[in-house]
C-alpha cells in the first residue's frame, strides 16, 4: 500500500482526501448559511418549545405540589373533624353516664320514699289493729269480769253504767300496777 500511494503522488495525480478550493468555498458558505438559518430561525423556535415544555413541566410540578398541599390540608381537616367527633362522642357518653346515674339516684330515692311510706302505713295499720284488738279485748275482759263477779256476788250486774264503771276502774288499777304487762 505504501508503494501505491507513492506511485500516485509521483504521477501528479490529485489526492482524493484533499478537496479542491472551490469545494472548500462552497462548503464554508453552505455551513454559514445553515448556521444562520439554524441560529436565527430554528433555534428560537426550539428554545420557545423547550421553554414551553419547561413551563409546562414546572407548572405541572407546581400544580402537583399545590394539589398535594391541598390534599394534606383536607386530610388534616378530616383528622381534626374526626378528633372533634370523637371528643363529642366521649362528651355525649359522659353526659349519658351522668344522666343514667342521676336517673338511678332519683329512682332509688323514689323507691326509698315509697318503702318508707309503705312501712309507715304498715305501722299505722298495725297500731290501729292493736288499738282495735285492745278495745275489743278490754270489752271482752269487762264482760267476762262482770259475769264472774255476778256469779261470785250472786246478783246480776246487768246495769250497763255500773258494769262499765266497775270494769274501767278494775282495768285502770291493773294498768297502773307495776306488774301490769302489756
């Protein structure tokens, strides 16, 4: 290969790797025209498109950040409302417990008052029954005493006024004696 290159150089043939001068001038002129067209026409459009895309991306990021901040604010608001609802439920439960305790105390007091009233009525009834029994017993003792006294004396003690006086005096003496038993 080396021999072929030297052989071509000796013959004065042109080198295919080195361009001719007119090709260099046309190439340089074409390069500057293309550079001008790209720099003045295409580059602003490309930069405008890139700026729009950058703005869209940054705007999207900003909108996403705003949406995320709004979502976090809504989530915090939801948490606050949930905490408030829990607090309200606890307060209502406490009020219900207090009302239940109050109702229970009122019912207990009413039941105790009713029990006291029933006990007092029972005591009054017992006292009335005792008085009635005492009166009936006193009358029966008086009748038996007059019958017995009439048999002992041998005469009838049928006079009611006298009979009543004697029985009352006898019973009064019995009640006033220290050995009298009720």
